[in-house]
C-alpha cells in the first residue's frame, strides 16, 4: 500500500469529516440530529476556547509574578475576596473576546485588585459589567477624551489648524479608520455617556478648538480608567 506523503497539503474537510471527528471524541453518540449538531459546535469551539484560556492564564500569572514585590505575598491573594471576585469575572469576560484592548484592561483590573482595594466591590462589579458590554473602541474613546491634549501629544496626533469644529474632528484625527462612520462613533459615545462615564451627551455640535480638546470624562469615568490602567 502506498504511504501518504506527509508533505502533501491536507484535503478540504467536509461535513462527514467533522461528524467522524466528533464521534471519535465521544461527542456524537447522541442519537438525534440536533444532538450531533450541538456536539459539532463544541468540537469546533473547544480548541479556541482552550487556547484563549491558556494564553490568558499565562499572561495574568506572569504579570502577578512581575509585581510580587508589591504584594504581601502571592499566597495571601487566595483569601482576598475582592481579588478573587475580579479575577473570576475578568477571566470569564476575557474568554469571550479576542480584542487585545479589552484583554489589557481586564488584566490591569486583576492586577489593581491584587495590589489595592481602593475601588469598592460595588464599583468593581459595575466596571467589570461595563467591560463585558464594551468594545475596544469604548476604551480608546475614554482614554482619548480623559486628557485629549496629553493623548494627542504622546500619540503624535495633529488636529490641524482648526479654529472651530466638533468632537468628530478629534475622533477622526485620532482614529482615521473611523472617518465617515459618524453613526458608529455616535453609538459608542452614547453608550459611554449612558454609563455616566462622559459628561457630554453627544458628539454633535460646533465648538472652539479649546472645546474640542476639553476633558469629557466624569469622576466615575476617571475611576473607571484607574481600574483598567496599571502602573
């Protein structure tokens, strides 16, 4: 019998292949078609889920080791309920997304809860809920409009010779990929405002340059940033 060439490209897998693989995993023993279909979804999703879990656990674990000298001890974290609450919820959220900006925010939340309990449990839970229902754009908008001029300076963003304009001018200067997407930017903004993190209800309106680069975060918004940023 001719041996298969190990360098040959794999053939395209069809539906039968997936069903066989699921069966080999012991997942397709359910007799009805719906059971097989749901088992197939598990077969498709589980590898990525395990990969995400491993990556997340490794990154957060290493980060905790890196700040060990700022802790009483790593072992004491086991009895620190605030830390455990944040770590469990942050892990759940992290496994549901592949957005790096969200992963970074969640990891920082875990590290902050390990070092300090300056944010009370109710706020921690609320901020984690914010992260669970946010995109990376929510976080980038909040960072930009907390200290616009500082953000522009360190990210080398030029607003140009604008004397009068609107918030959208700054959004498009900072994030060129959002040019022409006013509805999307407006939806992100409105969501942040509804969470009481911004003090301005809309991206629309004309103002001076100084108005454009004014801080838009509320006190709660600044507390949220402290929760998701680590230094």
